[in-house]
C-alpha cells in the first residue's frame, strides 16, 4: 500500500457514500480509502480516541463533520475531506470547552512555525517552533 494507512470504516453506510467514491480520495489497490498523509491518520485516530474517552458522542461527531462537509465552498470532489475532519474536530473541541479558541489558534500558529523551520523531507515536530 505504499506507506499509506488503510481507513477502517465504522459504518457500512459510509461505504456507499458518494464522497468516499470520489476519484480524488486515495484508495488502496483493493479500492479501499486510505490516508494520503500521516496527519490524516493522526486526526482520524484523535477523533476515535476522544470518542472512546467519552469527550463526545458519535452523533455529535457526525453532526460536526457533516456541517463542515456541506459548507459552501467545500470541494465537491471530496479532496478536502480531511481538512473537514480537522475543522470539525477543532470546532467541536472549542464548543465543548476542551480548548479555547485562542489556545487552538496559538497551537496552529506554533505548528506553522515548526513546519517553516523544518528542513524538507524531515518530520515536522512541535519542538521545531523557534518560539517554543
């Protein structure tokens, strides 16, 4: 699978989703959706773990994700699917007061600085932020 993690679908109805049938989402040789980047697998894993810890219910999650997926301006081909995951998770965590908007924004800026300071081809780590 060329270093890509396979996406394990929890709901069989998702397998029939036109979004997952999108030609823009990467697929394994068997046709299963896969993560194209490690950060996509990470946000997926964080979402599952937070749900398992009782931070939010699946219905809360699906409502948050659906809101992001169907916002005006989203790509109809689904190529921004995992960006929607990040936006949904971020919004849900701030709405549930797990993190404040200002804390989340500061963390995003720190990751951006870390990315800019990281040499090409090296993994981005938060400690690479020169302001940390």
